[in-house]
C-alpha cells in the first residue's frame, strides 16, 4: 500500500518529468530552457533517489565515449567559445537520455503515460504555432517561420517537422486499435500534426512520417490477434489515406504552398547533387576523417566546405573524432539489439514503445541526409528504449531468482499394477 506521504512526491516527480518533455518542444536558442531545467532537476533528483541500473551501462559508457571524443576534438581548434557551447548542449542531451532511462524504471506505466501525453501536447501546441505563423495569423509570426517554411518554436524547420512525427505515430496507432467513437480528439490532433509536418517542407520529416507510420501500422496489425479488429484496421487505413489526400489537396490549393511544394518535392535538389553539394561533401568528408583521428572539432567541416555535414554518421567522426564516431555506431547497433525484442512483449506500454521504435528506425535512415546530434527528441528515444530494456531485464532477473516450490507429499502414492 502506498504511503500517503509518497503520493504528493510521486505526483511532483511526474509533473517535473512532464514539464521537461513539454519544454523540449521549444528550442528557439541554445541552451534551451529544457536544458537548463534538466541540470537543476538532475542535481536535485540525484540526492533523493535517482538510480542508474546495470542494464543502462552500455548506453552510458558509449554516450560518455561519444562526449569524450568531442572534447578530444578541441585539441584541433584555435577558438573555443562557440564549440564549447555546442559541446555543452551535447552534454545536456546525453544527461537527458540517462535521466529518462533511469526515471521510467520506477512507476513505469504511469511515467510513460506522462511522457507520451506531454510530448503529444507539446507537439500539437508547437504545430499550431507553426501553422498559424505560416499564414501570418498573429503579430511577429516571422519569428516562427524560416525561408517561407513553418518552424514552430524551433530554430530550424528540419527539426520542427521530425519532432512532430512521434506524436503523429502514437495518435495514429491509437486510432487504428480503438473504436472510432473514442478517437475524435486523436483525429483532430493527427490533422494538426500532419499540417505542421507538411508546412515544415522538410523532406526528412515527410519521409520519416511515411516510414514510421508504415512500420507502426505493420506492427499493430501483426500483434492484433482478432480478425475483426484487423479488418477494422484495414478500413481505417483506407479512410486515413483518403483524408490525407483531401488535406493535401486543400493545402496545395493555396498558391504559395503549391509553389514551395513543387520546389521541395524534388528528391535531389541542386544543393544536394551539384558540385560540392551535399552528396559530394559526404564523399570528401569520409576521406577527410581518415586523416583526422581526433576529428576536426564542431563547426570546422562547415568552415572548410562551406556547408555542414548533413550526415549524422559523418558528423560523428568530424565533430567527435574516431572515438565518438565509432562509439555512436556501436550505440546504434546495441540499441537495435536490445530494443527489437521489446516491440513484441505483451505489456501495457507496448503500443507506445512500438511507436518509439518505428520513429527511431526512421531516424537511422535520415541520419544519411541530416546531422541530428542536437535533436532533443532523438535523445529521448534513446532514453525510452534503454529504460524499458532495463525494466524487462530486471523483470527477467527477478523471475529467475524466485525459488521453485518443492512439491508437498502428503503420503505414499499407490502406483497402478501392471495389466
């Protein structure tokens, strides 16, 4: 039975977690408010019971190695002020992964629900800001747009769009597995998020949304055993595709949207495939890092090549050296190994973890065209996957430690005579 004094403490803890997740949707500058609050929360929480479990150790070690590689790259720099801020933000995000992985091991179901709802709320608010700003519906709307693209409360549309994808996937999966009468607000949220993702005009966000929705739909279909519910899912999918087509037609009827869509819809832009474009820089970069085992340091690739890496794998080696680059690759492989079995467990939080896993896979794909080492929601994904793995690891360990009761013999057992 829960002590009365423990109830307010638990409520306060969950409110703090929810606030941190909600504030991650507002990053107009760095360090962001969520980064600074996180430092305070971790400092206080460490004194009142923040515990790091053994299953988290690989994530912690590899992330610290990633950070260490970044600090070693400073030996290649002449000026430190801007790179120091950059590396401080990386440190905040590493701490956030460790923090979320640790806190969801206590009161797991409720805290995951708090994280899910806070993230969805932040995404819908941020999407509404981006949509209204795009159409100039409030004063100083230009603060929330960039290059005629919605960016919400982020610095860049290419971060704003992908941030909205996990809530979109969560709400879509919930609609697919529930009665339509219970999903009115979910469908309203889906439409808002779809509009926000579209108006970000981020090709990475578009691709991420399509891929993650496909993966989570397949997972939901495979893990649903009742034929009638599977049939209902297929009907919902057909209806959803029709609604999305109508929404796109409505948005594309606006001349400004139509022109920018025609420009952004090209798979390869001039700055991608042209001379010293994105893909040529990738090739040059992978030859360059062979000569710099300690890396180049933050921002140095962009100074040399005129544009940033736009490739997370390359960024790992240029900004964090060989140590950081290989540590990140190892982290990705290890995360896939520990996370893949989680999506087939029959747990209350499995729908949410399936959504997280689908979006994480999508991020690994868009790693090839964008450097997202400062995306707060990506580090949240790592924390969630490793936190749930730790919960499962502890559950298995406790099950193995349970003694098997010996049979109690009340008396002699009479064996049947042979025929």
